[in-house]
């Protein structure tokens, strides 16, 4: 960071602490957040697959029930 000479140098010390905190967050915590986001993406993929399995089974059962109903009505005529 560019140094500016202030009268009491308190601002310089504060800026140094803020810069150090920001660099610490970038270096130490962003890697963990990226790993966690990858895990969330994997969990969402698994949920999507599960949803499609359940949806396919439900629609298959509905189609089977409609065919059985049509066959039952056709037999009674």
C-alpha cells in the first residue's frame, strides 16, 4: 500500500492492520470457502439425480394406473 505521512501516524497503523487482516482472509479462508462450495455443488447434483429417479417412478406408476383403468373400462363394455 502506498504510504502517506499523517501527522500522528495512527492512520498508518490502522491501515496496516486492515491490510494485514484482508491478506490473512484472502490467504487462509478463501480456499476453505471454495472447497465448501464444491461440496455444496456435489450435494446438489446428488439431489437432482434422486429427484429424477423419484419423478420417473411416479410418472411410470401414473401411466400404469391409467392403462389399467382403461383396460378395466374396456372389459366392462
